[in-house]
C-alpha cells in the first residue's frame, strides 16, 4: 500500500510539472482561480462568524 501511494504521488508531481512546463499561462490561471476560491471561502466564513457575533 505504501509503494502504491508513493508511485501515485510521484506520478502526480510529474503531471503537475509537465503541465506547468508545457502551458505556463494556463497553469498560472488555474492557480489564480484556486486562490480566489480560497479567498472567497475564507471571506464567507469570516462574514458568517461576524454575523454570529452580532
């Protein structure tokens, strides 16, 4: 089980590096979308907590 997990992790790392090398613009767009999603989620949690306090 440990070997399979390690192989999958290495395969995923190679895929990510290949994607970044072959299309860096698209990779940058995906990272930006991911961070915007995380930011929106954090803001939503903050708004919810603020509403609970009020």
